[in-house]
């Protein structure tokens, strides 16, 4: 434990360290770099001496801070999830970082994080922290562990379909530019030979070659990232026989991350199918849970994986027919709105081109690309129309929408704590409305897009009986 | 209240135009266009939109739920069950105080579910805030 802080401190301050080394060289005085290193290691050690945590009957408390004292305490009955994160160094030393999740969105210093807990103490700590019910219950009833999903190497085939690789390349290029290496490179010998070669091959060929290189690199990078982050993923459900239980997610090859979710806080799940992943029969699964942020990695249950796996897991968490059941369509008006929205921009473009063609000669490629845009927009509209649908059944609200990022939100009706019916001017004229179900979980508001206006309140009433009692909520 | 609230920024805009005219009197066409746009904005936002908003605006606190209807171009109806109310805030801005009004915001555990009732008479606002707080304090569990 004493080792981790100084080493991470040094790694985090690496740019500063390099700076001090450069400074040391340029001034001819190596004491600069030694001094910086000593300061950092000293700070890391001091952090270890000043950080303590304690757990008493109803509070979890952490004190820390070298120069500025910080005490963070949270009531134990507010603890909703527990996640651990072990980087390579932590794992070598048998340590983990424990992150305690409560309802509110905390970032940075206010996040409750216990760094470098011994891994063998972890199971005990998790049992203590997540048991707001009397912890004796788990001793009597045999704990049933059920594996819901296990990572397969075939899941890797979905990872090149995301843009993570491209994003990583862009970030790397950005960093290189920042350091000014490009400026130095531009008038180097290597760049000149490269340019000469490019001229020999012709511009088109070299651009194509560059594109191929970028694509291959992005594929390799995203596959590698996916392998390292999600390799060894295991999702298990642990029931203690009383209906309560936890979902346990563990993943990562080098940096092992574990999340433990309390099933009583689960309010549903979102099946997400980005266009490309969907075309290859894949889907990813997010949990909708109170106290866990809806976006990003925090709520992730399954990374892109075969659709059947994701559906099976979500079905076991929700109920039969919720995930795969037929949805109620939103009708012709909603479809017409999808088409209008998709085609307004291409139509405006085409009109603009037509207007322009009276003044100047419009090249053929402009017309061709305009036509291509129209076709793409039409396909998009058709796909979005096909996606629209909702279903209220057996205590679950299901809403599906979107094409590029299609999502099917399955929300427990008991977790819905408010309804909004929103109509823009155009929606009022078309007689449709957007219904927003407010929950305390996930992304907070789940939208049912373009429901026929006369149906909107009956959908809400079917999901939450208290809406039906309100006379205001009946008027369309 | 809405009319006065809208009038203030438009007055500032009109004043800014006068200043611009006095500093730089070239391009009269541009000035005329800007003046017409401002006049149109004033008519729309000070004389039309407030009445439109007033006609749409409704609220009710029933035995089970809080209900509001707001907006003009985009209209929104929002309903939240009283049993899930978490906090009740009352705010009064300078304009609200001038007219003796108050806004009541009823929040639930969801950031997408807060119900905001604007421009209530101050004593009505105080009364419903007290009433809702009473109900919320006897609510069960943690209302998520």
C-alpha cells in the first residue's frame, strides 16, 4: 500500500518529471530532477500517512489530505453500488481501489474512493457495505451464484464497428501536435522522402493508402482495447433467497474492474444497438439503476455482444416478453414526421442546387452527391420509422426508437415517478406527443417519441395507476 | 409579469440600437432592418406571447398528484405523484416581488420530473408549499 501512491504520483506527474530532467540537463545541474522525484515520492508517502478510513454502525468515513484536511462521510444505508478497479500495479501487489456509489453524481474529490484495499479483505468489506438488511440472512440461506453471461472471444468481432479506435488515433495525433513534434518533422529528411514517394505514386493512391492505414490501425486499436477492457468479463447474479440480491460484473485483462449492483435498485435495462453493430447481429446492454449514472461505462452490463445473449440477460432481469415482445406501432403520423425530418435537409439542398444551376453551371458530382444524400436520408427515415414503438405490459414500460443508435428502454413502471407530455407546435398540428417517463434511475428521463396524442395519457395511465385517477391527465 | 419580463431585454436591445445609430450613422438600410426586427420582436414577445402563455398555463394539486401545463409554442404537461415529492422550493425574483408573486418548484428524485409552478400569488404559494411539505414529510421510504 505504501508503494502504490508514490509510484502513481510519479506516473501522474510524468510530464513534470520530464520537464525537470530537461531543466536539469540544460542547466547542467542534475539536482533539479532528483529534487522533483524526491518531492513526488515524499508527497505520495505523506498521502499514505494522512489517509484513513473507518466504518462504524451507520457511517462510512474517509479522512485525507496532506495540506488540506478533507473528511468525507456517508451514511451506510445510502450505499447503492460498489465497484472496484485494480490497475496492473495494484494487481501485482494484491490491492484494489474501492469506489462506493450513492445516489448523487460525484466526481473527482467528492467521489468516495478507497485506494489500495487489500484484495483479500474485499469480500468481507463488500458483504458489510452492501448488507443494509441484517447481514445474518446470508449465513442461513445458501447463496446461489448464477452466471448470466461470460465473455467469448467472438464478441471481439463487434469492437471494430465502434469509433473508439479512430478516437484514440485522433487523440494521439492531437497530443503529437501539442508537443510540437510535427513542426520539427515537417522539414526533416524523412518527411521529404515521404512527400517524394507520394508524388511518385500519385495523390489519389497515397490518400487511399493513408486511409487504409488509418482504418487498419483503428480496427487493431479498438479490438485491442476491447480485449483488454472486457476480456474475462463475467456477469453473475447472486440471490440470497429473499428476492434481494446483487448483480456482479467483473471484467478486464490487465486492469480488473468489478461492479456490484443491488438488484432492489434495478429499474430496468436498455438494449442499445448502434446501426453497424445491429447489422452484424449485436447489441450492448446498460442497466437502469438508481444511484448509477445512466451514460458511459458506469451502467454498462454487457459490451457489444451477440443480440441473443444481451436479450437473454435482460429478460432474466426483467420479465418474459418485455425484451422481445411485439411493440405497439405509433402510426402513420409518426412515420410521416420521421420522413419529413429526414428529407427536409436534402430537399433544401436540392432546391439550392437547382436555384444555383440557373446562375452558374453546377458540376455533375454535386448532383450525384445530392442524390446519394437523399438516398441515405430515406433509408434512415425508413429505419427510424421501423424502430418506433412502445409497449406497456405487466408492470414494464418499453420504448424503442432511433436508427444510428437504436435503443430499447425497458423501465419498471413502479420506478416511474412522473410523466411529461410535450408537444411542439408541429406535433400539436400533427396530433402526436412525446411522452417522457421520469425515473430516479439511469438517464432520469425516458422518452416515448411521437405517440398519438389521444393515446399519450392512456399509456401513462396503464403504466402508473395514479395517473388514471387524475382528471387533468385525460384531456388530450 | 411575463410581458414586463419580456419587455426588459427588448428595451435594452432597442436602446443599444439607438446608441449604435448615434455612433455610426452609415448604412441606413441596415438600421431600418434592425429597427423593424426589433419592433416585430417587441410586438410578438411583449403583447402576444404573454397572453398565449397565460391561456396555456394551468396547475392543480390534487389528492394524489401535482399537475402543470406550461409553454406556448412547445407545450408541456407534467404530472408527479405527491407521494414521491422530495423537496418543495419557493423562489421570488425581483419582478415576482414587485407583482407579489412566487414560484414553487416541486422536485422528485428524478431530474426529469421536477414540477415548476410559476407566477403564483405569494400567499397561495406559501400555502401549497406548506401543504406539500407536510405530505412529503410523511411519505414512505426514500421515494425513488
